[in-house]
């Protein structure tokens, strides 16, 4: 079965006509609208979709890299702010400065989220060589990962919410990976203030797959500075320690008694600069947490993390079907990129909570497998929920 749906199918039904006007804007229903975001160097047009829900939450997504460009949510005082890092124009994502620092703002990541040691893995008796684009290792799918490809986009508006189905065919051998991979990612913005992300993939040959989303949040508003005061809870009793190149050692280490214990809400900055080998390797948090799965959740997404920002009162909750969560505290942001608000994105001014399988699984026998076989369907679902809680309500 092919996942690819051609873009011209924009209408949701009779009466919702699609008319591209002089400003290249198409009204495609109450809650989704398309405009032109820019052009790739090869001349292909890139679109931007604006999706809104009944409560005024607004998300803008481009089919370049499946990037979530902006996300406006309410704070406890009823004010909207954009809470994700990114740029207002496609050029921001194509610039040399951006590519050099490679923060993967808001993008879909594949085929393999996080690192594969030495850019190498063996499968069915064959050794595969991948790009080493992060020191000695392979990171986030290679030189041209899913964050840098143009996806086909098909908007929809149904009982669940409004959103986009993004499809991409990764050719056999692309970035060194075996098999043709047909990928489909669905973003749904619901009236319950959730952003649901559904991943599906099928392959023609056995291949590692580990898809994720690399949005950086700052719940006080992007460009507002440090995220160190955000209170974070991660529903994990253990994490996977890494070596100095951020490859897991294979150990599953209990978080108890370490700065990785986020089982009770704790400020991100409370222990980040404590003398700790693991924090030194990551220059802060850049680690995979082994999620505790609530058995009542069955196959449904289970609570992975909750973040509360005291000044704005915003709360972000993450639920997922995945077994791992990469918590990255924006350690490599260095103030070299200027974002939508005109402010530079400084050290630790955004954080990412990337739901995924464990890093380097293709080389780690004791980690859950990330190999997708022909005839199987890769499925994964993550739901981000946005709400607010004032200081009084939390008693802090
Ligand atoms: C992931 C990695 C980090 C870093 C960021 C992007 O979170 O684990 O080391 O590469 O992506 O900068």
C-alpha cells in the first residue's frame, strides 16, 4: 500500500472550495489554511499550513522537514504566546548558520532519531555504513535526514480535529539505509488542546526505524530566555547513560539519587551544573529516559513527562506509546541564531522531549529492537497536551 497522496486533493467536501489567491493563500476550511513559505534552491515550492482549534490555539507547519514553525497557546492570564523555537521564513531553515549549528528546530527526524555508533550497524549478515555527521557517530538520519526533505502534505478536518498528513518515500539506500521506506506522519490539533503525532511506516527490506519530532519548547514564549526554571517531571525510573560521544553504554541505570531523577517535578536548572560525569558528557541533559509504562494505558499513549512554567502558568504534558524519551536541555544553542521574536536563541533557551526508542539500538543487543521488517507496519503515537496552572493552584 502506498501512503502517498497527491497534494491537489485539498478540498474537504463540496462547498469548501480551494482558491489560490494573489497572495497565494488558500482557505481550506474553518481551521486550516495554506500559504507559500518559500522555494528550495532546486525551485520546488514549499508550503506553510496554519491550523487552528476552537480555543484559538494556532500551529503553523511546513511540508519542508515537517517542521512545526510556530505554536501559539494561552497562558494562565489568557494571553497567547508562541512557545516553540523557529523562524518565520524558509530561509531561516536553509541558512548556512542554521545548518552549521544544526539544531533541528521543530523537525521530523528519521530514519533514525538520535545516534548510531560509528555510523555503522549490521543486519542479516550485512554491514551498513552511514554518514558520521556528529563526531564519530551518525545522528538523526544523516546528512539529509527527514528534517531536510520535502514531504507531501494532505490537510484534513475531521471529528478528531484538524491537521496534516505528511508522506515521504525514502528510497532504497537513502542515507545508506536498506530498503525503501514509506513514511506517513499525521499531525492532529484537537479541540481538547492536544497535538497528536501519529507515525506509520512500511519497508521493502529490514531496516532500522526510529522516528521522532524535534520541537524545542519554551513555555514562557520563544525568545524569552532560559528554560532552567521550568519544572519538569519525567515518568522514568531509569535512564541510559552515555559515553563522551553520547552513545549509550548499554547500562540501564536507576535515576534514584542522581540529577536524572525527575519523578517529582524539579526545576530543569536545579542540578544541571552539578559535577556529574553524565551531565558533563551531555553539557547538560541530553539523555534517553526509560519510560515507566502505566499498564492501564494498554497500547495507548502513557504519560511520559509534564512541564510547568511558573510565570506563564503553561503546562505541557507528553504521552506516548514509545519506550524512551530523549530529554535535551538545549545545551548546544549558542546565541548564533535569531528567531521569530527577533531574539537570539541562547544556551538552554529551549528544551526538547523527543519520544522514541533508545539511541543506538541497532548496536545494542539489550535494547528493544528498532528493526522494521517487510510486511510489518511501524506505528507510534505521541500526544502533547497544552493547559495552564497558576502558581496559586500549584501552591508554589
Ligand atoms: C538531539 C541530540 C542532541 C543534539 C540535538 C540537536 O537532542 O541528542 O545531542 O544533537 O538533537 O542539536
